[in-house]
């Protein structure tokens, strides 16, 4: 390996290459914290040419590459635990161009999501993909996972916002895909193939991002709800009566953890379920509509209580109760499930899953939350302090197997937005057929003939 790294230094004398143990550990893991990081080096290219050079070198020396953004991923996609070279895009983090006519921002892939949002805002526009990791995750990582977040019900996933991509494939070719076109019916849309590929086909180096008009003025409301069926009733009623920007739910268990982590108790009493709702508030009529819907909810029983933010600071406080869940659970190294179903199938799935888990694994605390408007449930299983990690993981795999069985019955997906990575690899078949996976493997062979791009992620 030392000789191969020397060859890389000779081929690319300006390339920043890190090999200190602390750097290997830092860049070799993602938010899952489950695998022991063991990359052989970290490459920090500063240009597309350097990325191409690294890929050619990796092909020649048969060395696996792990593309790396902010390493906030929750599926082990950016983990390097087998002597790979991590290729971190963090130095390729600039805004390259803005076009006001096209309403398009061209960026390097290592730029953090929040800087993209700010750059859009500075132009009087909006890049609407948004979620709590905005300050640390990168656009390249968002593209590679087709990230979702809290505004998908209004604006869609990352996939909707990518007008062009520059990708260095596993063969070392530079592809400029779609080039910002709105319409393009000239054959296969290879851009969409790269989105969600979790770095297994190539390295995204630049992206053309669509921007849109800024959001309307909004209001934030927190609802207390008696049960999950009521969450769906609330969602249907508010979606029909308001212009929703977000509708997110969480349980009393999630709230307990956020409160223990510094959140502010929203109501005098505890309630089983909560929903944070953000809706357009352009005139008094919107407020009247929201209040009238809430009163209908109290009368028909789907709402138990509610609070409407009186200021931006209070709106941020209400959002924190939802957005703080991941951080507040981090100390339990939760096992995360991230499932997608048709919205109409959510109640049956949740009730069956709750019952099965409670019957078979009563010792586990399970935290439910997620993006109801997208049919996306997050099911976090927390490790009891006295249970060894290996036993915990074994039992969590069994829980996920139960969930995978239910998903197959309800026509759902084992990953809604986090990706398959390493965590969900054993459950890909079930959500996708063997024939589909074989097609994916065939595509990988074309774009990555030596299997150097993030091997072992998504499928073997
Ligand atoms: P990384 O973790 O670095 O990598 C993720 C995958 O992308 C890996 O497979 C990696 O190899 C690949 N990759 C990275 N960069 C590139 C590149 N340039 N080219 C090719 N492949 C690349 N996700 C959601 O979808 N919705 C949420 O609401 C959400 N909320 C979150 C909240 C918190 C607090 C945290 C910690 C995470 C959350 N996530 C969420 C998960 C995570 O932030 C997203 O998956 C994000 O898109 C990952 O971006 P990243 O730059 O950190 O990617
Ligand atoms: C969220 O919706 O908060 C994210 O997907 C993160 C998580 O699932 O923990
Ligand atoms: Zn989520």
C-alpha cells in the first residue's frame, strides 16, 4: 500500500493526502458510528482533474474509493472500514456561478447545504431541500442519497432540484449530465441514475441546482394528538384547508428525549402524539382557516391541544422539538429504520409494527417520528445501557427483518431517504426484486468496471 500511495503522490504532487491515525478515524466513519474506521488514506482533491487522477490511480492499483461529504449519512454509505481511500470533497466547496434567468446555481459538490440555501437567499430565491444536518452535510452527499427532509411534501426530494451534474465515473470519465436543461428527451437520463447511487457509480464533482421563488410568509403550529389515526386525520384536514409547507410528527417518547436535551415543554400535559405544522400565512384569512380547522379537530377528536407560534423565536422553539430528535437520541447509538409507504398504508403498518416489536422485544424503547406527508416513518430502536452492543445489533437486525416483512406486505420501501449503504444492504431484496438488483449491478459494471467505487455498499 505504501508503494501505491507513493505512486499517487508522484502522479498528483499537489494532492492533499492525509494518513495520520486521527484523520483516518475522523474521515472513515459516518453518523452510524457502527463500523471501526480503517481507511488507508484520505485524499482531499481541489479540482476535477485531481479527482480524475485519483480514479485512474485507483483503477491501476485496484484500490477502493469511498466518496465522502459531511459524513452525516445514517446508513453507513460513507464508512471506510476496509483499507479504502476516502475521497473527501470538502475542499471543493465553492459556488461557481449563478444565472438569474435560469434561476440556477452551479456549485462544487463539497459545499454544505446551508451555504447553498444562503447563496440562494442572497439572490432573493430559495433552494428548498432542508433538514437538521444542513450545516454539516454536503450537496454531493445529498445528491448521492437523494436526500429528503422536512419540506418534501411541498417541494420534493433532492432529485427534483438537480438540473445538471458533473460526475467522474468509476472508469475515470468526466460526464456532464443534462447541463441545466429544463427539457431533454434525448435518451436515458443518466443524471437521475447518479442521484441516489450512494457513490457506487462515480464521484459527483459539480452540480447545477434549480432555485425557486422564496417561500411565502409562514406560521408554525404544534398540535397534540390522541393517536396515530388522529395524526393522519389532522394531516388530511390541514392539507385540504391550508397551503402546507411541512407536516412532521413525533411521539411522546421522542419529546421526552428532546426535553431531556434542552427543549422546552410545549403543553401543560403530556400527549401521545404531536405534529409540527408549517403553513402559508399570507393574510388574515389563512389564520382564520387554520383556527377553524383546529377547532374542528377539537370537536371531532383528532386534536387535543395546540399552540401557534407568536414570534419567529417561538416558531424556532417549536421546530426544535422535531429537529432536535436525532441529536437527542445520539447518545443511545440508535438503530435507525427509515421506511416509506403510501400515506394511506401508514396506520396499518404502524399498528402492526408496534404490536410485533412490543411482543417480541419489550425491552426496547422505540422512538417513532417522521415526515407524514411523504409516507416516511423513522423508527429508532434505542440500546438499553445494560445490553452489549453485539446483542443489541443482533436483535435490531431481527426487528428490521420483521419490519421488512411488513413492508413487503404493504408495498413499502426499506429506505425512504437515508439510503441503503451498509445498514440496509441485507434488506434490499424484498424492497427491490432480484431482477432489479441484477440490472443495478449491470449498470455498475459499465460505469465502474473495476468495482472501485464504494464497493460493498447497497449490494455486494
Ligand atoms: P455523507 O454521509 O458523507 O455520504 C453519504 C453517501 O453519499 C455515501 O454513500 C457517500 O459515499 C456518498 N457521497 C458523498 N459525497 C459524494 C459525492 N460527492 N459523490 C458521490 N457520492 C458521494 N437525511 C434526509 O434525507 N432527510 C433528513 O431529514 C435528514 N436529517 C438528518 C438529521 C441529522 C441530525 C443527521 C445527522 C442526518 C440527517 N439526514 C437526513 C441524513 C444525512 O444528513 C443525509 O443523508 C445527507 O444527504 C448526507 O450528506 P453528507 O454530505 O453528510 O454525505
Ligand atoms: C429526520 O427526519 O430527522 C432525519 O431523517 C434524521 C433521523 O432519522 O434521525
Ligand atoms: Zn427524515
